[in-house]
C-alpha cells in the first residue's frame, strides 16, 4: 500500500484490499484515524509481521471496529490484534489456526467472532470473558469439547459448532437462554446413554478437601501451605441439588439426554461427586444407576425450552 | 386426446424480463419443469438488478420475497452469509427451483426417512452449484440441505416455489424425526418485514 495513504485520505472509513495478494499490512495504515472497517480477505497474510507494529497505540488501533482476515494463512491469531480494544467484529475464517489464545479476552468490545474453517482443537475458557459476544462461529474445525465456562456468554445469540469432533456438550449450555441458533450437525454426538464406568476413588487429599468444604471447617491462609490453600479454592459444586457436596479431581461423568423444543435430543455431560449422586436431569425415580434413556419433565427440559429456537439438524 | 405440451426455449435478458416470462408461463394450464429451469438458467445474474432484495442477516440466511406470481408461485432471493446453512427440509408437495446469483451453494440430497425411522438419515448425493446454475427438486426426488460452505464469500440464490407454501418439515439428520415449521420473509418486495410474533425459523 502506498506510503502516503493516511495523508491523502485522512477521512477514509472503509478499506477493502481483499484479493490483492498482499503479504503484509504495513505501517501506512496506522495513521488513518477514521478507518473503522478493514477487509483484507483472500490475501497472503499470515507470516510474523503481517500486521503493523504499534497497532495498539496508533489512531487505527482506536478506530477499527471491523476486521476481516478470512482466507489468509494465519497459523496463529496475530498478537498485534489483541491491542484493538474497540474491535467489534473479527473474522479469521479459512486460515490455518490451531488454537485460540487465552488473551483473546482482551478484545473487550468483540461482538462477532468468525473462526470457522481452521484446525482448532480446543477452546480456551477465557473466551467466555468477552461480555458482548453475540455471534460465535467455530464450525469446520477439530474441536472435541466445549468448556462449560462458555455458558457465561450471556449475550450469545448464535453459536455455530457444526462439523467438529464433539461427542457431547456441557450441561451448562442450558444457561444460554438468549441463544437462538445452535448448529451441531456433523459431530459424532453420542446417541445412547453413556456412563463412565471407570471411577477413580478420591485421594486422601481430596477426601480431606471435601470434608473441609462441606463441613465448613474454618481455615486461614496462614494455617496451610500455599498450594493447599489454592487447592481448596478449586472445589466444584456437585450439580445434584440434593447433594450439596463438592469434588476436586475425582468425579463421575455421566451423559444424559435433554429434549430441545420437544424434538431434538442433545447429550449433555454431567459431573457428579460420587456414584451415589444423581444429576438434576434424572427422573423422579432417583436411581443413578438407571440406564433409562427416557427424558423426563424436569428443570433441565424447562431450561432447554427457554433456549428459544435452537437450531440443530 | 392429449397434445404434448409445446416447450420453447426462453431467454431472459434481465430480472424483470424473467419475471414477466414466468408470469406468462404460469398463466397456462400446464407448466413444464424443463422450460422453467432453462429459463431460470438463461438469466445471467446482474447484481444491479437484484441488490435491492439482497438483505443479509448476521446470524442466519434470509428469505426475501421478490414476486408473488399472482398466487401461482413465489419468487424470492435468499442471502447466505459465510457458513450459513439450512436444515434438511421437504417442499410441501411443491416444485422448487434454485438458481445461484452469486457465490456457491452446496446441496446435499437425502432419502426420505423410514416410517418408523430411528437412525441416521441416508445421504443420496451432494454437489456444489456454481453461479447461474439452476437446480430443481420436489418431494418425489427427496429432501435436501442447502449451505454456503465458504468461510470467505457470501452467496445469493433465486428461488421459485410453485405452488407457494409457508410451512414445511425439517428433519433431524441423526434420527430422521421431522418437525413442522413455519417459514417467514425477512423482507418483501425490497422492504424489511420483521415478524412481530414469536417465530420459529427452520433449524439447521
């Protein structure tokens, strides 16, 4: 791009350099103070230095709202991007990404994130710290599981997960009551009731930790070594409403099916603190050893119906 | 004694002309599927002529009514963002023509599920339709899913349904279970028409 760009076109708001074979976006863009939309699809960007240095401090860094880098050669999300605090829409579809950096949470204004068509294998829980995210596309990747923290994305309206390697979803997904679109086709979702039969009994440390938490044994940071204080803070609550217990590393995994809109059955993964516990999704006959596949009318089904218009297929 | 239907080769030089010829064809007692398909394919897509109907939605594909064919057919433009796709659906005993105006769309054909079907649906075939190509389907041919598999380009398609219908069945690929849905228009005749009541759009 010509060096004098910012001087000749100081009022430039939208720039489309898609399909021009660019191998780098240079410093000449940095001084464009009104540029809010930059489209650079189908180019040869991706090597280190594809984006100009000092992006965060430049006028462009403050003005940019929409950035489309789809159809390029990025193997990782360029760290320079993370300085774009005002960015609302980011597309890196059809690149060569193998993962998503946890620092993605720095893009505080992000509403639209398109990462379809890459080689992503897992999702960092930090993705859930994007408070305004409403459209998340992760289709056509190699994702094996969804972190339950994604349920904290309260603004999420559309979640695209088709053509991945998912076998189940976390039950917390039911908390996304504003979700209107959910695509799950092309995933090897389990279709039969599955119960994890290998239950590793809790260690002595875990049993002690559980007792401290459930009996509310008081302790101060000065009473225990730092690593144990940290360990105690990692307790998870058993979702069984009748249990009130906690677990650390030892838990029972159980897949139950939940009806969506009375038509589609999704396998949801529950973590329970012991084989005696039953998940909130079980029927009134509480036996957790029940191998029944029946979906009963319960709080989970109600939550599922509240997720309007879930789209599967 | 029945006379065979006289099929002619039509060429539409513009979208307006396409609509005019369609009205003429559908005013007849009998309409030939081949004639309509050839006519649709003959129109060389000119974005200037249809841009006003091509309203995209960030979250899903949109259906934008162009002409209501005197009640004989509905002509509409569908706008597909990157990664947008439809559910597997039927066509409520109607004829369905689909012509690509921009980009590409993948069409996957499925067999109808067995009556007591409780297994994965069977894929019959799939193909990628290119610009200006026109596909045809009806319920006796099977069911299909249409999707824009591009992660970089949007797609626009022109659809003709005869007779018009506003509901269809969508199918769960994993079980074959079907579910009736009502279809709505994102815009009509170039005007955005948001739905007021709770709508259920076709799953995907």
